[in-house]
C-alpha cells in the first residue's frame, strides 16, 4: 500500500482515474442532454446579459430604428384607449411626412375605416401585426386594411419555463415574424445598412433576442436604454407642420409603433434584463429588427459542442488526480480559479463575439467531478488511516500512531533503507522457572514482564517489533524517523532494566513466587546501523519489521548479555549523552565475538 499525504487521493493508477472520469463524463453528458442544467444555464445567461448591457459602451452610430410609443402622455393628450382608426391614420401620415422608410404596427388594429385604409395604402410601407389563438385561429386586422398594407407578420415570442422571453420564432404557423417582415420591407436609398440576412439558427428558426445599450445618460437600468423612443403625442402634435428641432430626423428610419402606457401592455414580457421588469413587446421587436438588419446575431453553441465541453472539463478536472500532488485545499483553490477563469473567458466571448457558450453544464461537471474525486479521496484517506492504525497500534504508542496519521508520508510500507537502533531483551531462566509453576501463574508472570519491557519502549517512542516467547524486539527510528534514535534506544534499555528490577522486588515482596525461587532477570543487547524496514510476509499475513545485519548483531549481543546486563555496541552509543558520560568515567569498550561474524564487535557494558 502506497501512503499519501493527508487530503490526497488514495493510491490510484491512471486507469482508475480514467475509469472514474469516463463514468462521470457519461453520467454528466446524459444529464446535460436531458436538460438538467438548463434552468441554471438560463439564469446565468440572464446575468451575463445584464452585465453586458451595463458595461458595454452605448452604440455610437444611429441604427435608424425608432420606437413610437403610445405612452401615458399620448393617452392624456390624444384620448383614452383604444384609439379610433382615425388616430392611427394621423400617426401613419405623420411618420410618412417625417420620411420613415418602414412603419410597423406592433398592435393588432381591430377596427378599420376608409381613412385608415387610404393612409396605409398611400404610405406603401406599413407592416401590420397578427397573432394566432391557442386553437390556431388567426387574430388579424380587418381584411381591407391587410390588403392595403405592405405585409403582415406574427408577434409571437417564445416563453421559457421560467417565464422569460429569450427567443423569437422567425416563423409561426408558416407565417413570418413581424420583425422579419419589417426588416425585409426596409427601404432607404443609399443607406449603409446591409440587406437583411437570415441568421444561421442553431435551434430551428428561433432568433435569440439581443439587446444593446442605446443611451449613456439616464437611469442605469431603464427601457430608455433599449432603443431610441418618441412619444406618439409629439408626432401627432406636429401634424401638418415640420417636426420641431427637438425631434430627430426620421428619414430612412424604421418606425415601430407600440403601446408602452401602464396598464395597456398586453404583450409585455420579462427578458434576460430582469432588472428592467416587464418590457413592452415593441422593444423586443425592435431588438429583433436590429439584429436582422445589421446581421448582428447572438448565437449559442450547439448541443454537440456543449456535450464536448462537458466531457473535456471532466477529464481536465480528473487529470491532476492521476498522481499525488497538492493538498486538498490547493486543489479546491485551483478549481475555484478555473471556475472564475471560465466565467471570465465565456463572458468575453459573449461580449465581443456574440457567442453564448454554455456555462452551467461545464461548470456543473467540474464541480461534480471534483466532488466525486474528493469523496473518493476522503474514503481513500479513511481506508489508509484505518490500515495504518490497525498496523501500528500494535507496535507503537498512541502518540506515534497519531503522528503517523497526521503525516502518512513519513511511512513507506513497501520497504526502505533507514538508520535505526535495534533492541533485543530476553528474560533469563524463564523456561526453567515455568517448569516449576502452574501454567496460569506462568502466563500472568510473562505478561507482567512483557508489559514492563513494552512500557519502557513506548515511553521513548519506540516500536515493539515483535514478542519472541519471553523476549522482545524493539526498533527506534522506524516507522517514524527520529534523529535521536540511539539516545532513545539506550534510555529504553536502562528504563527496561529498572522496571524489571522493580517488578522483581514486587514479586518477592508479595510472595508471588514459590519459596526459594528467585525472580528472573533480563539481558539486553542494543546495536545501531542501516536496515531495511517495512512490511514482510504474504498477502494473508504481514508484519512490520526490520531486516539486516544490525538486527542480527543486536540479537547476538542480547544472547551474550548476562542477567541484568546491557551490552550496547559502539555504533549504538556513538554520539549520545551516554558516550560522553562513559568517556568522562574512563570506561572503554571491549571486543566480543558474535556468531556469524569474523571480526569482533566492540561493546560497552551499561
């Protein structure tokens, strides 16, 4: 088992990450195709539309489109609604005299009169609105009026599930849209405006409504910023006279007549510019006409492109998990940076290239994929911690276990070379003692000896490698590296001897041994050097241990030690406070011969 740092992924090869990424990509692609992310996508689109509307520079050139609003002032000065046909005739005549190239009525005129029909015929450029009932029945102006008009077009819009209008169908019941009819009829000799070009729709024949800021002054968020607007009252007040200087020159303009008076907005709708509130339908038509006249279309990436983005983002997020890397906090910070960068780039594309790049599905894929890997990583850490706890709680004290769990990178279970100190201790004469005592007493006595020896090892943050019958093997400097491992091994040896001496006194004072039987002593051997440490065994049974010459020498020294004696090699004593003390006392090491070695081992008797 490879040990990783806290917060990093559990051991996982590239194919495992790839498998998880492929499953995530497939699931998220299905969710995207099913439209799960669409409500959030529409909300994000509205937000970026409002940002663009507020931040973009107002258009400097005149788009030659004007909204003639039948507003509250018009009703107050001209008369209450509905107006008689004669008022429409006066308005058409005024716009004709002003030089309007196309006059579009975003109003279904339900009543006609000879005077109105004549004004429409005389103008020759009037486009009338029509609609269809839920049953598909046409709702239009009287037939004489339609016959005199230059054309008609439907004023239907597409209302999304959240009640917001973002699209306009270019054809409905085989009838062209009102905006399409107006744009097709526009006439202005010498105008720099390009002829109407149908957009390359990505979704049937829907036209995405696209708003540009018109005025720089005035309220930050207002319908006055949507389109140049005139009050119908101003035009009718100038009837028969030249337009006053306060009114713009309308020669070559497309004039769209619509109702904006409060209480009369039957066709008002919520738009992506939600801050404006419900917007009169004539402004939606004006936005559509401008897009068609200037080929200024907003496009949205298609479904295939959205799915490709989702898949790409999933694998991009999964890629760093192939190998252990930064901490979980840094990964989340990088994910946040990616989200911010994606939003910034797509907003720039939206503002400068009129391209709506899907956001909700790719970012949702990024967040959900990261969450899936974080959960998997956390489970991996939990499995790793459980494994480490089960492995080392038998060998080391709880404080060392907690240290390993905090810094699992300190441990390499597969095996590594490390400088360690090895201690062997054995109870002398215990086998002979066991022959004269009941089994229960022997069992209790052995546990008390081993408990005393283990406590001495744990007190110095050592590792109880294994129990060897009535003996013990301990490591210092593994699994957690200790720069003072020699010092700790010698201190544990001395403490072990002291504990056993106290235990012997307790046994004798408590008459826990038969009369004439002496409590056994222990012999201890300590050696230091380089060893291989790690797990040794099979897949069914593993033990954490040390292997090498240092272990063999420590075991041989223990077998040479007399009862109550500690034999520590020069290598184990070198660089410790014990070495300084021995030197001060004039104690010199002596050579001993150990089995399996041609040269003697120099030892101190402590």
